[in-house]
C-alpha cells in the first residue's frame, strides 16, 4: 500500500487474502469432539427431510456449525455470514481435499432454515432431548470408576424476552416478561441434563414431575441401576405429589421445606443459642432431626433442620430439609450434601451470560426451545473439553476456555501434501497448548447403553 510509514520508513503495509483466522484453537476442540464422539450420536439420529439434490450442506456440517458458533460466543444467526468464510472453521467443519481449505459454510438463511424447519420436527426434538442428557454424561463416563451416588439439581430460572415471543408472559416475582424455564443439572460437573421452557407466569413446580422423571429414568439406564440417584431441589418443589412420585419410581431426594409454625415448634431444642459467649467472627450451627407428617401427606417423612446463629443476630436462620435416602445418614452429612445444590446457580449463570442462552430471539416457542437445547449442548461440550484438558494449569469456565484456548490467532501454510496450521502463542502458552494437544489425543469415546 505505497511507500513506508512516516514513523518508520522500513515498515510497509500490505493487504493480502491470506488464510488467517482468530479461532485457531478450534482445531483442538474439533479433535476432542471427534475422538470423544460427542456429537456423533446426535448427527447419526437426526431425521433429514430435505431432498438430496437440493442440499448443499450435510446435517453434520449444519449441526456442528450451529453448536460451534455458540461455543465461540456468537449465537446470532447473522454471525454466520462472517463465520462462514473463516478458514479454520471451514477446515474443521467442511473439510475439502487434502491440501485445500474447506468449502464455505452455510449462510444465515440456510442455517435459519435448519434451526427452524429441520430441528423443530418432532423426531428431531426427541433426538435433541435425549442427546442433551448424553452430552452431560461425558465428564462422568470418562472417568474410570462410577460413583455410588449421583446428585442431580432441579431448579428454575427466568429468561427475559423482548418482543412478541410466543408464551412470553409477565412474571410478578421476577418483574419481567420472560420464560420460566426448568433445568436439571448434574453435580459436581455443572453439566445440563435437561432444559424445558415454560410460559413466564407458571408456578415453580409446574410440570416438574413430567419433566424430571423421564430424564431420571434415562439417566438410570445410562449409569446403571446400582447407582443411587438423589434429586436436590428448593422449597418450590416441596409437594406431596413430587415426594410420592420419586419414591414410587425408586429415586431419592433432598428437598427443602418452607418454614412454618409446626416445624419450628418441633425444633425447640435448637431455637436458642448454647450457653456461653457466642463467637464474634463466625456463625454457630445446630442440627436436629425428627419425623414429620403434614396434613396433606399420606405418611410421615424424615426432616433435618439446621439453625444458624449469625454474629450479632438474635434470632436464627432456618433450613428444613425433607430427606429420603437409602440409609439413615447423619444430620450434618445431609445438610452438607444439600447445601452443595447452590452450584445450579452457577450453571444458570454460564448458560445465560457466557453462552448467551438468554437471547431467545425467535417468535415461535418451539424455535426457542430448540435454541435452548443447542445452547445447553454447547455448554456441555465446553465443560467436557475443559475436563479433558485439565493439567497443571486448569481452566474452569467457558469464557476462560474461549479466551485461552479457542480464540488464538492462526494462519495456514500450504505444502505439497497438506496444510499446516500455525498458532501464535507465547512460549509459556505454547507449552500449555502442546500439553493440551497430548491430552486431547488421549481422549476416547464412550458408547451409551441403549435405553429400556
């Protein structure tokens, strides 16, 4: 572009159409996804209603492109116009011949039709529903030993909508027009087993049993009948119907109860502080267990109560937990196990903020449900990749993985027998990427057991 710059005569600026990309680390994620067969089950089960003669892009390319753009933090369909030209994504998702880059990826119109006309078909929605649970189990089934007990967290969250989305209704509690979604997550991996959109005005426990029981049965098929599955939930799900259904189907639970006079009167032993001067720098906890039967219950159930005397506070804060476990475990262990349910809030934060799952921009309700499933699958892919890439310098959140691993400047160099991808990294970062490449190369796939 002309002569040298003014501040440095020897420096010249040239504009060339080289194969440059800001997403060099996507090759590592694509290799992990291939070796782990992360999307293989989904791709092999999707129904394709298109005519072969009218289809330029395969279902595999379309699905991977839909997932990978969410992984990169670019979930809007309009972003497809920019991403479809990226050389790294073209090589990863639409590989061409041995020494050439891949073909152009789908444009926004093609991708939009895939999301709203293909994935929204009833058989494909069933595939996405089942595939979401399978994707959540990768970090668990990648380990050598299956745990004796699995905790799953049931929770709800609001997803604010803007515009004329179907079933977007004002919620008085959240004070916004939203969807009131149900989610089921797997502790301690923070992966999402299920995600179900609901109208914004429904109660917390609305359709909770119909949502959670099929997922728990499918989870039992995947991990085996010998693993104890314990559902944890807050007081919004403390209903005798939910208790009874979980017990009938052989599942266990730790569900919080709302505070009431009868529960408080049963805990008279721990309503007061112990004698002596209380500590000034920490809370004092007291636990108590008893049998309790509400008027609407058909039988008595075990309750574990905890009172917390915070420094400077006269009255305690209460936690009441309805317990159904296979063994009579200590009160302290029950409380400790239930309080870990707070990790589900972290799942919501990653889903809505780091994966942009709150952008429900479609008008039709079913389109937004498909978008939510794809976002949850993308989040599970990031978590599984992070689990496999852990070493001496582990990364923990999707935004960190995206910044440290995926968004790396890269360029292609063409040789006679293939392509070489050069990543730009500091010496320390280069060692980290080399170690990550070795761990990805050691990844193996797992085959889910057929459901009964």
